[in-house]
């Protein structure tokens, strides 16, 4: 989100805008979504949106992902639980209709905007990666391994959701976990 000093922002405006964005994604898709249409649907001015989001892509990212990652599923998770949540949570995310509607357009936009791509990866992967328990417990983990696991879990979920939805099953997620868990040093019962 775009943060500037001045008068405090009315949280109802942001909520209305994010709801309108999700609704319009479902109705018209990313390419046809416009800030003007979002403003009209939300009952706010385009300027109110512009003060909070610098671009349509940032607005859509906040609408479908939230402003910050929800890290509560990682609370108290062991290494296996962390990996299982990455696979399950990514699958849940990419199966949401508004996310499926947004992803193709977002991917094209992110391809051309290093700043958005970098912020997305750092803001969402960074905090989660730091929470991966090390092999044998504790939190002193290899960040590169955690990021790789996030990329594999989220990448598989996105691929299945967009390219192979008929394969997006509990059995496929179990097969993905059967590959990821031993590769990440998780054995039965640990």
C-alpha cells in the first residue's frame, strides 16, 4: 500500500475498494478491470484509490492476497507442518475464483515491473521463510531452503489451478508432499 503522512485513512474506504476489486475481478477479469470501475462500485473517488494504491496491479494484489501475509498457520508448526501448510495454503489461495481471475493479468504485469515482483516476493516469502523450523527443531534454518520450498509449493499450486485444474486434487497434493518432505529432511514421525 501507498503510505503517506497526513490525515488518518478511513479503513472503510479501503475495505469497500478491496471488496469492489474482488467482485469486479470475478465479473470482468483483470484486463477489463479499471480503477474507475472500482471507484464507482466502491462509492469512492479515483483520487481516494490513488492515495492508497499506486497502480491497478498493487490494488489487485492487496485485494487477492491481503496487505500482509497471514502467518498464523505457521504458529507452533514443526518443519513438516510448515511444509504441509505451504502446499495446502498455496492450493487454497490459487483455487479462489478471484485469484484465478487475477493471476494471468498479474503475471503479465509483474513480468514488466521489477519493483512489484520484488516487493511481492519479499513481503510474502520473506516472513514465512524465516518461520521454517530447522531440521531437528528450532528456528535457525536455511533461508534458501525455505524460499525454495515456498517456490515449489506455490508454483505447483498455481500451475495446477491454472493449467491442470483436473489434477488439482488431494491426491496430487499428497504426491507433492511425498516429494517435498523427504527432500526437506522430514522423515516419518519427525
